[in-house]
C-alpha cells in the first residue's frame, strides 16, 4: 500500500489528522516513522505558502505528502496572531499551558471575543501536483479553558465554533473532525484521495477496454483546479459519460449537475458516484442536453462553471443556452476544440465565443484542446 506522509512533528496534530483521514487508500505515516531530519523555514506570507513550504520540504521523501498551516485570527488582537499564532506571545518553545495562559491574560477584559480559525492544507508528491484545500471557522474565545488541554493544541480548550456550545477540546475526535477548520480542510483532502482511487481505476479500465470516453488526467486536474480557483459553487456538465470528469469537478468541493443521454454510460456513472459516496455533491440528470435545459429542471439555478464534453456539433447551441445562466466571473470550458477543430460547428462555436463581447476566451493546449471562456460582463447578476 502507498504511504501518505503527514508533515508535522506535532503528535497532537498528527493524531487528529490521521483520524480525519481514516478510510483513505494509503498507509498513514509520520515524519518520525520515516526518520526524516531537518525542519523547513516557514517564511511564507500566507497560510498556503507556509503549507507549501512544509509539503515541498517533506515530499523529498518520495511519498505522497500532506502539510497544513493554520492560525487564529482574533478580532480584538487584529494582526497579532494569524500566521505566527504558535510563535506569538511567550513563543513556540513554551508549554501549552504557558502559551494559553499568556493568551487568555492578553484577552482579559476584551468584550469583542470573536475569532476565526483558518487552515490551508497542501497535498503533493507521489505523482500529485500541488493541490490546496482551504477552510475557515468562525467562533468565540472563552474567558477561561472550558476543557482539558489537547497536547499540542492549546487553543482547542478556549475556542467555541459558531453554532455550537462546546469548545473544540470538549468534542470527540470524530465530532471535531466534522466542524473544525483543520477537519474541514483535511476532510476535503480525504474526499479527493478516495475519489482519486476511483479515478485511477476508471483510467485503467478506459485504457484496457477503449470503450468509454474520458477526458484524461491532465484535463481532469485542470477542471478541478479551475473550479477551485474561481470558488465555484455550482458546476454544470454536458456529457457525463461514466462520471470521470464529474468526479474531478466534485473533488473541487463544488456541487456538480451533470447531464447524460446514453443509458448504459449513465448507469455506469451512477454506480461510480454511489461507490465513492458523492451523490450529495453530484446530481446526474438523464436526457439530451438541449431538452433538459428546456424542461425547467435547472430553473432558478445559476452556475459558476460549465464544462462541455458532449456532442460536438451542438456546442454552438449549448453556448447560447448556458451563457445566460453563467454568473459574472464564471467560466465555460469546452473539450476537444483542437482535435475536432476541423468541423464546421466547432469553428462556428469558437467564432461565436470569440465574437461575444461578454466573454474573454483562450485555447489551452491540454488534452485534446480546451476552450476557456470567462464571462466578464452581462449575464446573471449584471447591473
């Protein structure tokens, strides 16, 4: 079994992350398990940069590596903690009790006790490109510790997440993993790793059978990263096939609505979605895309991203149908515009997009050629 290295020497954090990652198809190992020496210099300007520094440093082991950087942003102590949370106050070399005592003394008398925990987790190495998973949780700081300290995680004893009545440390490990900043960010990593196993199986099957079309890893990774980059909440896909690209899109954290008319491919996609338990994040709609749009099934729904990978001669009609449902700043990605670029309807599609003043477009030399069109003006939300 492949190994997944959690890049931290903090045993409290290691145990917490290992619990969140239960069920992933990897053997979870620590820095000490691999007898790794040295320590990265965390001099990044953001949580993501610090997480990247750690991930890059420890991925030299050759293993898939997960690193995170977290911090507490306190309204009453604006700018004081953040990136340097554990190094703040009495310093990183202090005990958990000393650090927490100094922090609560500094907060004494403060009426505004609002705070926010932030986490950026980075996955890299072992064939993965650098991927970032982000989460933040609002809450309040208590006046005193409300639960025994968790080793290496002193703030867990005085932070109550929004919507709850108990501090992090008062929750079970499973409960905390579902609501904490680190639990939410690393939970996204867990979901991706489980999906990725299925994605790899689908790639092998496609290569062996050469029966069902998939867009391929390079295009899939591009779709996921694009959806993450623009913060997509709702994504529409025409051409589910067996669900390969929908899984990549769902790995971004977006809600995916995917349309497929072919019964056998749709049945396989449905099974694949159930196998990795993404039914809550992926809605499969059966039918011919233009007819589905006219049916009203998406009435009231707007989209941040649209992926076209269905019947190529219908791309022009797809574009006309979906552009009014695309939010400003939203992106349309169309596959096979180079490999099928000689066809008259693809030429018309490219011309229509290029000449639409609401869009800026480019062609990416990825896979079989991707058109990327960004809505700059007009459409949903226009003023």
